[in-house]
C-alpha cells in the first residue's frame, strides 16, 4: 500500500527489544506449525504449575469445545503474587494514583500478598468456597485488585461489574451468575464527582434475595445505609484476620472469572474464562506486546470493569512481576494535562489507552502535553476501537515525540488477550492498522458464502486456530456460545468484526458487522438500548443505530415511535435519556433521539437498519434499494427530520 505511511522499527528501540523482526517470524512460524509444542514451552517458561498437563490443546470448533492444559493444576493468584516474594517482595506491584492528584500510594508485592490473604480470609469467613461466584462493583482503588486476586486465591469466580453501570444492570448480572456475595465501596470518585456505589448496590439487591453478604470498602467515608446481618466492614474485619491464606490448587480448566459483554441480541453475555490458558495468554501478551522489562513502570488507563483492566492492569502485568499503575481518575480532571502529569510523576515507561481519550485530548490542544516532559515514555499503546490515522499521528508525534512505537492492539472480551498487534521491536507501523497476528494466532477473512479469502481482501474476521486465552463458554448458556461464535463459519471462531488485509498482510479493522455499537471503546448492544426505551409507556417502538462521532468513535442514534395520541416534546426526550441511563448506565445514553412516525420495515416486519444507519450518518445518496419496504414513504419523513445534516 504505497499511499499509506509506514513507520519502520527504530534501531534504538529494536536493539533493546525482546523480539526483533527475525525472531517474530521464527517464533510465529513455530507457533503455527506446531502450536502444542510452542504453547507447552511458553507455559513452562511463564507460569508456575503445581502439576503438568496431560495434553496441551483439545479443541473442536465444530462442537465449540475448547480446553487447554488438561490435567494441569495451578493457582492464578500464586502466579501473580506469591511466586514473586522470593526475589521481589519489596518491588512495587501497584502504584495507585487517586482521582485527586494529591493522593497516590505504592504497594509492594509483600504488601499485596498480605492484603490479598486477608481479603481471601474474609471471603472464606463469609462462607465463600471454590466455584462460588462473587460480584465486584468497585471504584478504581487498589482494593478492586485485592478482591479479584482474593477470589482467584480461594477458587471463587469473580464477576466484575463496571462502577458506571446502573443498579438495574448490576442486578441482572448478579442474578444471571447467581452471586451470593457482592464486594463494593461506600462511594467511588471520578473527575471530582462521587459515585454512590453502596446506594446502587442496595437498590440492586432489593431484587436479589440470595445475596447474603456485602463487603464494603470504606473509601470516602460517606454516610451510607447499613444492613447489619448482610453488610460487612472490610477494613474492620480484614484487620482481625490472618495475613496468611493457603492457595486453592485449581484445574487449568476451572473457571477464573465471568465478565459480561453486550451482543447483538438479548441480555449481555457472561463471558467465561478459565485459569490456565487465560493467565498464560495474559502474561505472554503483556510481556511481548509491551516489550516488558523488569524495571518498567507500566500504565493501562482502563477500568477494572472491562477485560482490558482484567488482562492488562492486573493479571498479565502481575503474572510477570511488573509494576502496574492503577488510576482512579479521568483524562480531563483537574485538567486535560492529567495523563501527562501522571506519566512524569511516576516515570511511566509504557502507556496504554483508548483512541477516544486520545481524540478528546487532541481537541484540547498540545499545550497540555508540552507542559510535561514525558521523557520516561518508551512505548505507547491503544485499544478498544479503530484509531483514525489523524489521532495516531498526534499520539506518535506530539505525545511520543516520535521516539515511542505505538502498538494498536485488536482483541475482545472473548479473546482474553491481544490477537492482532505490532510487536514494537519487530513490526513496521502503519497508522490505523492493528498490523499482524500475535504468536499462535491464525486470522482469516471470509466472504459472504463462507469461503476463506486469499491475499488482499476484505471480509469477516475469523480465527482458524484456538489460543489459550479464548473464552470457553457463555455462563449458563453454552448454546448461545455456539450460536454467536461458531455457527456462521463452520470450523472457525467468528469475531463479529469486519477487516481488510493489505498487500503486506497487515490487518485493518473496519468495525462490527453486527448490531453492536462501540461508543468510546465501550461495547453496547442496540437491542439493550431499544429495550430500555420501550419500557416507557408512551413509546411504541424504538430502533437504535450508530453514527460517526468525532470523539466517541460512534454515537448512539435512537429513532423513537410514540404510541398514537402521544406527542413528542423535549421533556420526553430528557425522560427517555434518563431512562436509558437508569436501565443501563450513563455510557449508553442516546446522543440523538429522532421522533419517527414510522420505521422502515420489510413486508415481513423486519426493521431495515441499513437505511436507518445511512440516515443517521447523513449518507443520503447511498440509501440502497428501498422498494422492498412495506411503506417507502416513512423514509422521506425520517430524512426530512434527521438530526445530522
Ligand atoms: C471490540 C471488542 C479489547 C478490549 C477492549 C474492548 C473493537 C477493540 C480494537 C482495535 C479496532 C477494536 C472491535 C472488537 N476493537 N480493539 N485495536 N482496533 N477495533 O473489548 O468490549 O470486548 O470490544 O472492540 O470491534 O470486536 P470489547
């Protein structure tokens, strides 16, 4: 692709990198030619096993049966904490930077061990056993990590729910995986604003009769309601318990956690990851994608409520004995220089964030960046959505001073870790491309008839070979797992994304092919938002689509049809927006509501979203065939009253 700018690997970076291009080629080939041998070697090198496996990989995509390291035993918490004590007890495991720039804290591996053991003992004291599900609804304070690791230590399965989700969303996730214990805090802080986590939990639990314990971390010390038999004061109780807690030895295929993510239909799915494969994949990708060196300070700005927080704030870095920065705040508080100030303050070497944050900060001008030296930075990364070349260039030139490679990492909640990415010492970069597959990853592009495309091509992005970090099932609904990922292309894992492969074999993600939106890197199902809107008694029908948004990547565009006799008003718009916020969370709020007297439907009653997407994006010359519509005239009204022109 001669029209695309390429940034070759810099020799200064390559000379210190773990993997150069030649090594990448050799290791990649080995991982594809003989995956079992490759993964066995990596598993020996990166993970402590209490017992070795009988077989490396038992996978049948046609049956959606995926199992790695069968017969092996290990404990993930031991791998992330205990095994570093012998040589690195006094190394900083976690640097915590509060929402308030005056507040930060360092936690060594020794301290982490003590905190996690006490937390684990508290869970045990409340009756939590191996296999039980525990819901974690927390702000970004170190205790969220302690809680996750404490679960892993005793073999409980955590389900972290993003602190920005509403009580309603929290409730449905608690019920779906039958959690009987919830871990929360009195309040969280974000950008100087308080998030009433305990109040939200109380509201959610009105409909969760089986929850017998709520462990509350007192953080802001706000006044909260207290249910004496149920609520437990974390600080008070943990202090009385032992600072030692034996680890539960787990089977490689025992569940480690559940994490809910949106699909194109129905309720969010409980994506289930297991112990052995997940921790190996999180560790190896963190090590090579971020070219991790022992003394690096590494910072991923995600929230623990998303997979990025699981794999690349906690599990991957801690498995590698790294120093990982946990940030409570937001990019623009107290001002738009916060990221760069934190980088200077803690001498951050590796910085991993989302394109939406980069775009928002780019809009604030470069003076905020230039106020900080950023001289510690060595490597930059992005994740969550396609990065537009303009934002990539700004990140590269203005933030990284043309010194730091950028790893544009493509992956999903389902994949557990990064699948497509440059390796910074090996891969020439092209702005906007997630470049090449990681070790053991065999991507393919499919046409509409299910044929694999060769060479330069565009199609549905699938994987033809399993990797250890792949999800194993949808919690409680294996059929949904099969239907969602393995039914479209027999013998392949279907990602839901479309992609293009260029002449150099580089991949360019073109976005979701299903009805899933990506708003500021957050995944939202259009069906979920529609269900929230139709809860209102004045609403007859709703259809939600995405449209291009300068900062968020995609915005939420809702077409709403009212019950006959109801009239549209700005007040109703506000009520509906609030309703979505209450049902899902503020991230799902529609950016635009358009009143639609009718929706374009086929004669069989199916809403033609293709047309709605075009109208929302103001792409009118390209509406396609509308002749099959039951009533083509509704389109004229929608065009006439569209919001983006
Ligand atoms: C979807 C997965 C992966 C952790 C955060 C999101 C989109 C993710 C990229 C990227 C283009 C990307 C895809 C994917 N996506 N990373 N580097 N370039 N698109 O996890 O919530 O499971 O969302 O995010 O569409 O399917 P998630």
